[in-house]
C-alpha cells in the first residue's frame, strides 16, 4: 500500500466530510442560536484545517530526493503533524475556557430535536471516518493519518457528550455539559501533546529504536570478515532512517573484497529492516 497516495485520499475525504458537517452545524447554530452548536461548528472548521494540513503535508513529503534535499522530503509529514497537534491543543484550551465559563455563568442549553439530529449525523460521519483512517494508519503508520484518526475520534466523543448534554436539558440538568467539556478538553490536550512529542522526536533526529538497532548489530556480527563494530548512527528521514555504521576488517584484506562485504551488509540491512531506507558502511582496518 502506497502510504503517500492513501494519505492524500484521507486528507481529501476529511476535507469533504468536515466541510459538510461545518455547513449544517453553522446553519443550525445560527437558526437556533445555540452556543454549543456554534462552538461545535468552529471545531469542524478546525477539522477542515487538519485535513488540509494532511493533504498538503503528504504532497510535500511524497516528493522524491533532489540536489537540495538528498534524502527526500519525508520530514514534512512530521512538520505538518506538529501543526495539527498545536491546533488540537489550542482548541482544547478554548474548550476548557468555554466549559469553565459555562459553569461559572450557569449557562443553560435549550433543548431542540434539530440539535439532536445534527449531533447524531456528526457522530455517525465522524465514527465512519475514524474507522477508515484507523485501518489506513495500521497499514501505513503515517503520522499525518494518525493525526486525522485522533481528531475524528475526539470529535466522536465530544459530540456524543454534547448530545447527552442536550438530552439532559429536557430534564433540567444543565451542569453536565460544562463538567464533561472540562474533562474532554484535558483529554484532547494530552492527545495533542503526545502527537507533538512524536513529531518533535523525528524532527530532532531521534535514533532508531533499540530493537532495530540490536537486529542491525546481530546482522553485522554474522559476517566473519568483520572483526569489530565501531560507531552506529541513525538519522530519521520521515518514516524511515539512514543508518551509518563503521566496521573493522583485517587490514591485509584487499580493498575490493572489503567493499564487497560492505555492499552485501548494506543490502541485507535494508532488506530485513523495513524502517531503514539507506545504509552507509565505513570500512576501517582492524588493528589488535
């Protein structure tokens, strides 16, 4: 499965779905003068932004390497995921503020069947989008797709509790909306912070995981010609890594033979570890 083409599709479907929800929400909010639905429509506008970031970030990250970017443009995926995570945290802060203000001012939602219908439509569409993006993410591990998946899930939860809050107003229970809003806002902020951390780690050139590193070392040690392993570095280039390793061979070994060993090792590491895009092996003479 091409991770770039499916991520592009996820972004386009997200834009269409969120645009539809934004239109019906803003119309109902203006007609009913419902503050909660107006806030929900603003959240949908933020979702359009997230889907657009997925589309444009994926478009840039899929561009192959060139003279100016020798290892491609893969990090754009993480840069735009960071933009989405920041937008999630800002929305969470705004939702927390509105929820606290709602409790302090004792704001009361007005029960309306139109609001219920719109909430149910939102939950159905968002849940379908969540299931779709979850399946795509499990196959591609694309962080932009994950950001959209988290966003769709958040909206399902938010709108579900909004629906419950609207129903409870029929029985004169008004405090539930504010309390749930506080809990959800904290949860969204934590999810956004985790997504920010994942993006930040790649952009700051975090090393490949220890399990993959152990596999690389075991592959190197399987070659009897290699007497010692020197430094092993890894550089993230989007979802994959460039591995740079120094190995030591018998100083009397012919240069052509030592290079053949290095070439075989490079190809084997790339073949056996999906996370590795390129391997650079430096060969040095071994001195006891």
